[in-house]
């Protein structure tokens, strides 16, 4: 039984398995359509550099891209950036880059900025950005190698080279922020908006 009460299906403008899992687990019936935008070019053209502003911009552009092509549907876009001081990280391309990123993040506090937007017919109806502060343990090269051996290719699917709800939990000594923000989707504020639009049964 779906919780969704919209006249047309919700669309998630994302190829993220995690974001799909979060909406599925919330009982939403939706269609996932990746937004084919050049994220780096969009960011460069915007001139934005603050991690929360970049995540918000990209979440809006993904939602708008699909909403202009699927009229009459509510479209959810999301994006997550990782900031260590002024430096922003992207999803590692492979093990070597994951090891390099983890070496830089170890023993430091980094921020995850997760943004979500909802668009319909080319207009943004809702947007939110949420931040989590992640204190990573000091890690030796051997500990990073052991983690990467155990975690495998999954490390390339997350901006921080970790899945907190999985083996990534071993990397941290302190976490401040919302669980869903860490996983990449400010779910509670998204559901509050959809509920306010009478689109949810609960
Ligand atoms: N399962 C899990 N996924 C995480 C975690 N932290 C970050 N992620 C995922 O890392 C990815 C961040 O990259 P993004 O560029 O925002 O999104 P993407 O995966 O490219 O997918 P799009 O929405 O299509 O852009 C998202 O899929 C997040 O869900 C975590 O702790 N656990």
C-alpha cells in the first residue's frame, strides 16, 4: 500500500540507489529518472563555491531538468557535497582516490551538506539544505587499507567513500546531524512539504 496520494506519480530525479531506498522505505510510489546535467559545468557557470549553496543549486537543477520534461509531476532533486574546511570532495573514482580522501579526512571534522528540491512544471516549489558534522577517527594507512579491502567498490558511490549505515561506521568517533542528511537526502523536511501539499496519506 503506497502512502502517495498525488494524482500523478512522484518522480525522483536521481540514479542514487540510496535515495531510491530511502523513498521506497518511506512507502512512496515513484519513478526514478536520472537528471542528465553536467554538474561541474552548472557549478562553474554559477560562480558558487559554498558547499551548501552548490548542493542546493544542483538539487534544484536536477529537479527542474526532469520537471520540464514530465509536466504535471512533482519531481524531487537532491545533491550532497562534502567539505573539509574550504576544500570540497567528490565521489572517489576508485580505490586510490578513496584512500587519498580518507587519509585527508582522518582525524578531522568534515561537513556533509545535503540539499533537496521539489519542482513541478519547471517551477521550484520547495528547497531545503541540511548539514551534518562528521568527526572521523585518526586512521593509519593500514587501517584505511583494511577498510577499503572490506568495503570494496561501494566506496565509489558515496561522496565521502563511506556508507555510514554499513562499514563506514568504523571510521567515526562522533556524528552530529540528521541520519538522512548523512545518507544524502533531507527526508524529514521533504516529507513535511509533501504532507503540507496533501500528497501523503500519513
Ligand atoms: N548509503 C549511503 N549513501 C551515502 C552516504 N553518504 C553519501 N551517500 C550517497 O553519496 C551520493 C552523493 O553523491 P551525489 O552527487 O549527491 O548523488 P549521486 O549519487 O551522483 O546521484 P544523483 O542524485 O543522480 O546525482 C548519494 O547517492 C548519497 O546518497 C552514506 O552514508 N550511506
